[in-house]
C-alpha cells in the first residue's frame, strides 16, 4: 500500500507544471488591488478632512481674483 501511495505522489510531482506561467498576471493583479485599496483610503481621508473642497475653493477663489 505504501508503495502505491509513493508511486502516486511521484506521478503527481512529475506532472506538476514547474513553469512560472501566470506569475506576472498574479503579481499585476495584487499590485492593482493594493493600489485601489490605498486610493480608497486616501479618498476616504480626504473626504473626512474636507481637503478636496478646500482645495477647490482655493483654486476658484484664486482664479476669480486674478
């Protein structure tokens, strides 16, 4: 029985694909998810601090008083 299990494991290991096909795609997906999460955190912070509204008001005020 042990020999049968050993042969089955060796057969599976030989058939395993050891190439790195798809690795770049997976890494790219993780980077995109991380960037989206960071952007979401920055936007949430900016919304709660009224930073975007203040920046917009400053720009408009500067343009109107040229």
